[in-house]
C-alpha cells in the first residue's frame, strides 16, 4: 500500500470490498427464552394435614392427559375426614336441640310475665281486696256486738267478762282489717315490682342462654362446613381445560418430590400444573442495552432447539418495566419480555427452549453497507473508504441511520453501486481524512 500524502492511497491486493446496495433493512433483537403456557394454573393441595405428614394420594390421572373444565384429576384419602365430619354432624344436632330447648324456656318465661301482667296480678289484687272486705265485715259485726254488749251491761244484763270478750274480739277485728289493708298496700307498692323484676330477670337469663346456644350452634356448623369443604377438597377437578403436568421436583437436596399414588402431600403443596396448550408463550430475557428497542406488538419469529430451521410466528405481548434481580454480583441487567406464539405448531411444547427474533425496525429501499466499513473520526462523524475506478481509495463523509449486527443504513454521502472497503480500519492511517467543522 502506497501513501500519496493526500486523501488518496493505493489499495492493497488483499483488501476486501463491498458494493453499497439498496434493499429491505431489518433490525432485530435475538434472545433465548423458555417456552410455556401464558395460562398456566397451579393446582395445590387444600387439605389440612392436622399434625400429620400429609394426606395420601389414592388416585390420579396420568401425566399428559388433556382435560376439560370439571374433569377428574386426583382423589386424596378422605376416610379420617369423613369420620370427623360424622362427629361434627352429631355435635350440630345436639346444639340444635339446645337451641330449641332454650327457645322454649324463653317462651315460657315470657308467658309467665304476660300471665302475671294480664291476669295473675289482677287476681291477686282482687283476692287482697276480698280479704279486706271480709275483715271489714268482721270488724263491723264485732263492733256491733261490742256496742250491744255495752248496752246490756249498762242495764245490768251482761256481765263484765262478756264485755271484755267482745272488746277483745273488736280489737282483733280492727287488727285484721288493718293487716288486710296493709297486705294490699305492700303488694301494690313492693311485691308486684319484685315479682315483675324476677320474671324479667328470668327472661333475660333465658335470652342469654338462647344466645349462647345459638353461638355454639353457629360455631359447630362452621366446623361442620369446614370438614365438609375438606372432604370435597379431597376430590380435585380441573378448573379449566389444559394438559396435566405433575408438579415433580427433583432439584431439592433433601428429597425429591414425586407425584404418584400412595405418596403423601401436605397442605398448600403443588400437585399439578394445568397449562393451556392453545395459549403458549416464550419468556425471554433481554439485556438493558437492547430493551429500549423492544415494544409491545412487534413481530417475532420463534425457533425451537429441536427444529431451528422452522420459524414460528409470534408477537410481543408484554415488556417488563423493571429489571430482574441479578443472579450474581456484576451480572448483566436483564428485562423479561413475553412473546405470545400466534401460530399453531406441533413443535411448540412446554418446557422447551426457543430462540426469539424480535423485529424492531424495517425500512424499504434503504442504502446499506457493512457496519465494519465505517470509520469513526471525532464525535459522531463517520467516513467510508471508497474505491475509485483508478484503483485508488479515498474517504467519504457519510450520515448514518439505523443498524443491525451486519449492516448500517447510509442516509447521506454515498450512492448505490459505489465500491467501498469492508476492512476500513486497516487504511485509516494510510490516507488523510478531511477536517470536519
């Protein structure tokens, strides 16, 4: 290579050239992700262990079975729960009997108060008034007898002992009359209120007893309902259509979790995954340097590892707003991108890995050259080295647009058909680049 001392130089025999051309420019982001269902239901055990190691699996459908909503999936051992449910039913029946008894006792207490206010009180008043009337009659007769005896005594026809006896009888009649009136006053002013208070207190006591028995019944019914739910939870059915996948886990250090007949599972443990095979997706991780290019709705081609030559159509459904937690110190920053697979293909299966190509930009009739043909001079100033018809090379100032891993779009400074050097950096010191203001 010979330097001309200006902005031209001869081209080396081993120089690689490329002809600028116009065509369809495509920019894409390529990543790898996990294939699975976007509608993946986790089915867990909802039967409480109650201090035991768990509940045994009696029967379950084979893994890979396609089921519809409501189809049978699994039967857990419910024998002990059914025994406890029977005991709960007995307790509920007894508590219902107690409520009925408490209601009857309350009604009886209320009836006593109604009976007292509407009849027994008036009868007692009438009886006491009748006693007063009888005492008054006896008083009147005793008084008349005493007056008659006194008249006879003054005439000498009655002896002193007869007078004393009639006076004593009169005094007793007066005392009885006073007592009868006192009984009525005491009953009206004190006894009536005390008896009413006692009857009201009995009503309150029976109301409290009824409330307590009702609370006990509600509690026992709740416990019965809980045991019934537990029994019903032993029979597991599909909440939606899908393909049955066992929640096996063999990555644990202590012991493997294997879903099979006879195995015991604990409350809350996963038993099945139920992915919907008609709603498959790829969960890809995109680095922070590329994530701003990815937008919802962009076209995607998915290629599974088992058939990398066959593209499968997809579309970007969601781009995470926040990065994933770093797996280790100084790990790359990555964002989750969810791609819906829009094309039905037998190649797509849950658990496979797939390569996704997200098409972020496309330009028609774009002038393109290789990325390696650019020479950066200064800040944001680019040149390409053009081969002239005379066999020399010279720099050309160009303006660039979008780029991908291979090509860059030239927006100004170059024409289609011009021949440029691909290994431009090799010649950057051989020619003089013009100064750009």
